[in-house]
C-alpha cells in the first residue's frame, strides 16, 4: 500500500497488550529483537499482568535559551533528556519483585519469597512490550537498558490491587538510543 496523502483512520488506534503476555525482561546484554514479529527466545521472561492503568511513557527534556546582548534568541540547545516508563505489575512473584527491589534483594526458596527493602540495587535489564493496535497491527517497544528508579505507595486494602507503580528510567545504549519502536505499517509492505 502506498503512502496516503490524506487523513487515514487506519492509522488511528488505541493500544492493548498481546493476550497471554505483553511485558518481558531478560538478563542484561541479552540480544534484542529488531522487528515486531520474531518470537522472543526463551531467556525473555513474562512479568505478568500490568494493571488497568497501562504503561505510561514519559519524555522530559530541558533546553537552555542562548540570547544575544539584545535579548534575541540565537539558539536553544537541549541540555538534558530523560525517558522513562511507569506501570504497575499486578502479579506478586519473584521476577516482578526483582524488577522493583533488585535481583540481589529477592529470593524464592522453599515456598517463601523474601524481599529486602534497601537502596543497594542498581540492576539494569532490557524490556520488551508486545502490543496490538486496531485491526491486529503489531507494535513492539524495546527498551535496551531499563533501571528501576521509583516505587509509588503501596496500599493494602480489600478492593485494591496489592501492587506499587514502578517507574523505570531508560538508559542510553551504545548507539545513543533509549528505546526502539517496531510498528507494523499501514503504508508499506514487507519486501
């Protein structure tokens, strides 16, 4: 299909996760997928459900205005760029707790999960989100290097999900990128 030079409702969509599993992690330095359709190898482990709030990606940038002696703007270079994702992992299990508290702070031995709360973790890991757009179009979001940076409040009450929202920062990879999106096109076909 050729590029359409007009509004196209086929390009308008909401997003949901792939049924059966939509957020995956693997050990640091695991080879990353480079398309939206190749099946993930076994080292990619599903973190389970994300709450109904979904996955929120944030991009914070700052710039510094450079003005001449008359106050006229000569340029505005970007001075910082931080990309992050926030989501609530709904399942209480070893892999989700390791993402939140650090691998060295979580064990699952003899039927007991033990979590140590401290500031001793600087783990990084890749994330893959498997998403579906309208009409079954696929979208794979790949974060090469994620690091837990913030945990929201935990409310323990009947009728409330026993989970914390997790914010992860996207660190810059060797190519200078923080995230890759692979989205099935409505305007071109595979060659």
